[in-house]
């Protein structure tokens, strides 16, 4: 996909499963199971989508999926499957050493697990020449999570990057390459970021866990995992109608079927529900 000078690809780190109830918060199962049928352990299948971006001669990677540093118990719990991100990068002809910047929208394991990989029994940076960018507040929270969210944070995904001096911790919103903006959209976590790509008069917004799948487009469909669900609600009401009005592309971090869509403008203006119109990339 091309936006002016900027090129991007949607890759993924395969699929995994999470509890369907936790994924839809206060929405009753009879409603969500119609759009996301659960397995016999009440889990729904999600993708872990990443963006590979070519901008101003640099390679950028947004999100690194869950990676492969998993024990048998958690492999069973999360049911990881599919081709991993390293393989998909290789298929694009991009070697790990070529990645210049890695962005983690936040540090939950399904967004930064591929930051590191095991090298002679120890986790080490998977992208040796990259600077890794995350919000400072998210990094500090990852080091001291609460009882409620500590199952989402694994030090082996972010501490080796600290040890190698590759973190660039930021405290604000910024453009990290021409047409690549990191924007704050808190709710899921306090400092979660979304990413807006712009070029040639067009934009695409990677929504991370603000709106993880197209099923999460209606306002109250908010994950139970979110630490600040009312803030998520505010940010959804800010971003989704804006994306629809501007005719931008919406990119979904966990949708396995529709990673990219246009949002229906007429419906949005009438105050009806916003609907996703899938866009095929390439
Ligand atoms: Zn996630």
C-alpha cells in the first residue's frame, strides 16, 4: 500500500486466542458470539498485526507480535499459531538488521513479544540496529504493573532492550519519520499510542488496542482488559468519526479477517453506527 512517498505492508505474527468475554467487556455473550464465535474454552481467535513501513529510506516496524519465547503452558493457554513475524519479514526480503525503528504502541506481550528472541538461552534484541520507541510512562508501568494487569507484561520482552541501550522513551506525540506520527490514545493503558501514516493527501490510522477489531467499532464494545474504559470511549468517539469523515483508512491491530477498512461516512453523519468497508491491500 502506498501513501505518496510512504509505503506500508500489514504483516502479522500469526494468530492467538483470548477469552471472548474479556475481549468484549460489558457486552453479553449472545451479542458478541455472533460476530466472534468462541471455541470450547470460550476463546476467540485474533491476529497480531504489525505494520512494516518504508519511509525516507528507512524501515520501520510497528508492533512485534507475541514472539516465540513461550513455555508449553502458555502456548496452550494462548493457542499461538501461524507464520511468525520473522518469517513474514524474510518473505518481504527484509532482514532483522535492516529495521531502523521499532514502535510498540504499548508493552502488552502481544505487541512487543517479538522485540527479543532467545540467543544461547537468553533473551536478546531481535532487531540489533533498531531504536525501539515506546512512551516512557508505559515503560515505567510495564516495570511495575498492578495486580490487575501484570499477566500482560513480561520483562524478557523489554528489559533486554534497556540493557542494550536501544530504548528511546518518549513523553509526547511526534513524527518519527516523514508521514509517520505517533499519537496518544489512552484508555487501554494510560499511555497507549496509535499511529497515523500520511502521504499523497491520504492517511491511514493504525488503531492498536483502541479498536482492536472491526467488531469493536460500536461505542460500548470495549475490552474488559482496558484500565480506563471511559477514556477508551472518549477516544473512540474522537477518532472513529474523524477517520470516517476524512475518508482515511482504518487499520486494526487484532482483526484476522479485516485488517484494513474504510469507515462508512454517511452512516456516521446520521449518527448511526459506523460500519467498516473492508479494503483489500495489494
Ligand atoms: Zn493487544
